[in-house]
C-alpha cells in the first residue's frame, strides 16, 4: 500500500513540475503514473550501476556528480515513455533536483501521518 501511495505522490509531483517548468511535457495523468513507475524501476536497477561505474568522478566532485546521474535517469525515462518529453540536459537536471525536493516533502508528510 505504501508503494502505491509513493508512486501516486511521485506522479503528482511530476505533474506539478511539468506545469512549472517549460521544458517538461507530460501529456496526461496516466502518463505521469507511468513515469513514476519507470523512474522507480530505473532508480532501483540502473542508478546503482551508474553510481558504481562513476564512483571516482563522484568522489572527486564530492557527490555532486550524483545530480548528473539523476538527470541521466530522467533523460532515459523521457526516451522510454511516450507522452513525456524533456527539452534537454539542463532541464532534466533542474527537474531532477526539484523532483527530489518535492518528493522528500511529500514523503515526509506520509511519515507524520502514520
């Protein structure tokens, strides 16, 4: 049940951010839910591989390269999901940072209610 709520909150965050950022397009609500699901799968399987492969760069940049990895995950999701368009790398970078902040706030609200 918690997973479904988190997916729906992520979909809500994607919809809100697509309205705030001009370089992100989400066609409808179903697409937002699919994006949330694809992001969850990519963050579970692909992100750890990218983190291990880029560990030296991440150490040298004191962890800031993880922002680039998040942007790459957003770009991959943009290529996988039809109806979700990302204008470029910097748009994906801003979107990933804002999505992380928004999700943290929303998931924090869930923990307070339980």
